[in-house]
C-alpha cells in the first residue's frame, strides 16, 4: 500500500504545521527553518521534530483518557 503525506483529517493540516513549528522552536531550529525552509534541514533534525510531535500527540490523547 502506498504511503501518503496527507493527514487523515485535511482540516488538521494547519494545526500540524503549527505544532511542527512549535516543536522546532523548542529544539532551537525554528529560525533556520524560517530562513532556509524545511527542505534544507537534516534528516536527523526532521526526525527529532517528528518524534517530539508524536510524543506530544500521545500525551494529549492519554490526558483525555483520564
């Protein structure tokens, strides 16, 4: 099955972009992203951002279960 980079809920795309920039800011790479764009970021930086985003989403979901 082919993978897609599109979110399951298209309305969530803006929220995911905001979260991505929030995490980039926390990691100290947001200024570089703003000036050079995501395409110039290393795979390691992008992986760190994605990993932090997943952790935050899991934390948010778990907090709704309590």
